[in-house]
């Protein structure tokens, strides 16, 4: 990496890191420049090992050694600037105290399509209008941990590469293929045409219990989840193959969407591993 000391908050080399607390500014800047922000030593390390290019790294002096150790052995970083910035300067640029000590700019890549998902993709998570960045990040981390191979997003979902999503996912969202749908709920039909059985998660009492859903080792499964609060739209549930519920204690409305994703994905992963009868 190219180590550069930066001591002026107006230095143009820090422009990509400006105003991180301003969502509107970040949306416009990141869309214009094709960038996103990764935060924290471990997350920056996962960015460097992901398909996304590292554009620049800004680090506090007392975290430089840890960052270099995390990036040791990663190829392709020779021309990436490592901006070593004093705390007061970096805090002024980003708009808040940088407690994790390091930020990196990643370069965005075009999302993939349902048709481009390889034959080895067996489990996908499908999100309808997930507009909460923390839920997005938590679901991505769960998806990676429990064997999902891709994440499919309806047109009105939040930006999966927004800083908070990347941070909450611990960088795992950067290693999960992302499909951005242009039509909805038509994308559910595309999944079905590609051989996926679409399971719509709902707390409705007349839905099939998750425990009764069987999944073969080669079956393609799409776990469909709605936004926190309203849940799935009627159109999405009607388009799905099965409406599935997670049995919970009576009197409790529902699970958080991130927790529901974890339960459903764990079930799919577990039944795939069961030996044949």
C-alpha cells in the first residue's frame, strides 16, 4: 500500500470519506462515484478479500499496525493509498468520532441477476422492501453463516452497501452475491422458473409450520421475507409456492425479520444435512 500522512481536513484525498452522518449526501456521493464505506479492522479485511476493489483506506495512527496485519498477504493492494490521519482531522471529515479507527472506500460492482446465479446456488434470501439498514446487515450476516448463496432484493429495498449495513453484517454482505430486481413481484416468477421453491415467511395461523417443510439436498429454495412491521405484501405471498410460519408462543405478534431469517435458514440447512430415510 502507499502510505500517505494527511494532516489537513480539506485535503481532497479525504473527499470520499466526508459527511458519513448525512444519509442524503452519502447516497448522492456514493451513487455518483461508485463507492461505499467499510468500517472497522475486520470489515476492511473482509472487503480486501471480497470481489469489491479497495479504493482507499483512512486509518488513525494507533490502528495502522493492526490494519496492516489484517491486510498482510492480500494481493492487489500495492497502489491503494493508506491515508494515516490524526483523530481530530478524521473525526472532522466524517462527522463523528471514528471509534473503530479505520475506514475504507470500496468500489461498487453491478448487481447480478437471477438468471446469472450458478447451478451451485441452492439457497437464496429474498427481501421485499427491507428498508432498515441494520436488518439488512443482520440478515446478510445470518445468510452467510447459515449457508445461503445469494441475496435477492426487491426494487424498494435499502442500499445493501450503505455503511451501516456493511458494518452490521461484519463485512459478510460483501461476500454474498446481490441480485437487484427491476420488477416485482415478477422476480418471484423468475426464481420459480429457475427452479427455486419460494417459501414466504408469515405469522399467519393458517400457514404451514416451518417444521413440516422438507428440503432435499439438491432442492433450490428461496426464503422470502418482508419488511419489519408490515411483512410481505399480498401480491408477494400470492406469488410464492408456500406460505410458511415459525411456531411461536401465543400472544406474541411475530419475530424480528432478522431472527425469522435465522430460524428459517437454520431449518433449511439442517434438513439438507439429514441422511436419507
